[in-house]
C-alpha cells in the first residue's frame, strides 16, 4: 500500500467515543513490549507515529490512526503488563473485549507475538478467543531479525503449534528493523478493508 497520510486521531477509553464515519478498522493486539508500536510505525513508514508503550495515559486506551483518510489502524492496549494490577490482567478487560466483540467497523485483527519466545498463555487465550468469535486474524511473529534463518523457521513452528494455528491460518514472520514481512502483512490488511 502506498501511504499518503497517517495521522493519530484519538485515544478512547470508552467504546461510545470511537470515531464515527463507518470507515473500516484493523486492530493491533499483543502483549506489552512485544513490538506493536514499532510494527505500526513500520507499516506506515513513520518513525514515531505510535508512541512507545510506556507513554503514560495511552497504555489503557484504544488509539486510532487514520490511514490515507480511508481506514483506521487501532492500537489496542498491550496486555500482560507487569505493573498492571492482577485484577486488570485477567481476561481482556471490558474495553478490549467490548471493542473486539461489538465494533461493526472491525474487519480483522493483527495479533503480534515475539518470534523468539513461545506465545504466552494470554497470547493463546486471545487467539482462541478471536477464532471462537470468527474474527479474521493474522498472527505476526516479530523481531525476526534477532534470530538466524533456521532458528526463525523453527520458532515459526513453535508459534503455530502453541497457538493452535491450522493450515490456512495466516502467520507472518516480521521485523520492524529489516521490514521483512511488511508487504505480506499489507496484502492481508488490504484484503480486509477492500
Ligand atoms: P510495544 O510496547 O509493543 O509497542 O513495543 P515497542 O514497539 O515499543 O518495542 C519494544 C522494544 O522492542 C523496543 O526496544 C523496540 O526497539 C524493540 N523492537 C520492536 N520491534 C523490533 C524488531 O522487529 N526488531 C528488533 N531488533 N527490535 C524490535
């Protein structure tokens, strides 16, 4: 996709405040520090559009980025954040779960995992939840540049098996540093929003 414009529009802590206008939305989900902001910046060719996850106040909100005035990339709160009280770490919280289950504009979810490590219990829980709710999802295993080619391929299998991906479920090896996987991910996104 040719990125003509990419702008931060708003952060919302309440589903009622999601943007109106009916444009399609694609959400990004993953645990804190997995590389979600870097992936978003890589997708839209910006260094700093998505703030890093430690920006105060933006960590528990849905952040809407309008791309080419045509669709939104929606950055969901990172989960599994160690400093979040236990109570809030359980499940997805009403905001994420409400958004994922009740947002008509949502076309698909980019679930980001770290290629170097087996997906966490929460990664598995989210993926199974998306499947259960028949939400289109693509799993993106990022930080691929940190592994050798053979290690990377081995880890892809671990990701596939741990999340319970079946043959047709898309899985993309990605790196925000080398931009590996970027074109493939855009093709998935374009398929969803067109
Ligand atoms: P977020 O909390 O999920 O938004 O994670 P960030 O995008 O802030 O990334 C967390 C850390 O991982 C930062 O130090 C990034 O520079 C690093 N990082 C993210 N993606 C990659 C990648 O593809 N390759 C490498 N080598 N580092 C990455």
